[in-house]
């Protein structure tokens, strides 16, 4: 028996209700899957594995397959959702009548959603393999570049498309920038996964803020996808809080990074009546929302290069570790990072709707937050 959403709602309210329902359902599914994976991981021995050469990692008897509970709901939602929109759109409209208004946009997005799901699935498999037996950095990077290039070039997931008519190279510049953005954010979230509850918590914070932004901008596909990502991550996070009963693993952190990268590209897309902003600085919103993971990626990469080490060689020099060395407990360090991610995220969420002078003030606030973090994690005792 089909159950339709109440027609007492307006179109926007009904779709918003559907998105929030996806958030709740995904959280329950993520929680149940993670609980099962905790038991399965212990039983079959898929436990914490050694890092790369030179990584002084202390192994713990904890399963590292938690990424399955985050990745699979997202992959299935994108793949099955895209197929259903293409194959039986009227059945979906019968189930949720309010979708009829947005059906043309959903049908236009369906091929991209399927490709997005396939890309997430491929990266998930690479991560699961890497969690069991270490893969070399350059092949992993090559796979990420190939996936990012395919999405940006083949499925029109691109930043700054307005530059296409400005430069002789046409779309090449926006494709290059988008590919770089996807690869950087994917690795930023992977690098951030270095302490119990850290990547999961930051994902929930950033994902929630981006979901609200997408709802305000009436970007229903983006909002729904973020609801699934945020919900499933929240369900996983309940078991990943210190002391963790399960780890995310590369099979989860790489997928989270890819998802946030692609969805931030989509959320800054602007057309008449759609999107978050018509102001040019609206495209900088993702930089603010993901400022904390990017700060960690840039900081630890520069530090390793200065030491003559490979930037992908794991260690305990991430800014979360440096906060602990400054005297914070791991729990407090993680909590502080969550709160800082919330501050930068709110700045990013409000940025597209600001007047130019307000945007300048917001940029200054963001700079102050990062400076405070730098002082906290690099300062010396008096």
C-alpha cells in the first residue's frame, strides 16, 4: 500500500519533511548497521591495521570496517534513487506527490546521481582494500584523480562554470579546479580520521550545515543526499565516540570526503531561482564550511614536506595530536575541533546571503578562528 505525504503541506514543506525523514531513517540504519559491524568485525578479525611505513601507530583490537555503515546507505540512495527517477518517475510521484513539481530537475540530475554513486562505490572498495593491505600512495591518488576528472568532465559537476566563456581554454579551467577540489577534500577528510570521533563528528556538523543551506536554496537532491550522509554518519558516530568500539577506516573516510566535495560543488551552483547566492563570494562558502579539515591537510602536509617526508606518510603530527600535546585530553581536543567546525560552518552558511561588507567581516572572523587554532596548537608554555 502506498503512503503519500499529506497534501496539507505546501510543496516546499513536504519535500523538506521528506529530507528530514531521510535524515532520521539514515541515522537509524547507520546505527543498526554499525552495531552489527562491531560484532562482525570482532568475529572475523577485521581489526585496526598498521599504517604506512614510518607511522608509529598503536594498534587497538577494534574493527575498522565502520565505513560500510556510512558508505552503503549513500551509495544505494544515489544508485537506486537515480534509477527509479529514470525508470519509474510516476511511481515516485504517486508515493510523494510533492515531487511532481521538481521532477524535471530530478530527471536531469539522475545520471549524475548514478555516476556519483558508482564513484563512491569504487572509492569505498579502494578504501576497504587499503584498510586490509596497505596500497601505495600514488596509485590511490591516481584513482582519486581519475574519479574526480570523470565526474567533473563527464557529468558536469564543476565549479566556476561562468569562467568557461572568459578563458580561451573554455571548460578546461573549471574542470581542473573541480578535479583538484574533489581530490583535496577527499584527502582532507581521510587525513582528519586520526582520533576517535573526529571525522564522524566534523562530518555531522558540516553535513548538517550544508543540508540546511541546500534546503534554504531549494536544492532538494543535494539536501536529500546530505541527509543520508549526515544521518548514517551520526548512527556510526554513536559507536565511534571515545573510546571507540569501531573505526571508520579508509573505506568510510574517503567516501565522506568525496561526498562532501561533490555536494559542495553542487551547492554553489547558481541558476535563476535555484542555488544559494548570486554574489560571487557565495562560491567560497565550501572553503568556510570545510575550513577545519583543510587547515589540517595543509598544515600536516607542509610539516611533512619540511621534514623531507612523504605527505601521505601517516604520523601523529596532525593538529589534533598537537592539541593533545599542549595538554588537552583527546576527548577535549575532539570536542574543540567539533565546535570550531561549527563556527566556521555557520560563517559559511551565512556567507552567500551577506552584503559585501558583511562578507568581508565574516572572512575576518574566519581568519581569527584559524589564528586562534594555530595559537592553541603551536604555542609554547609561558
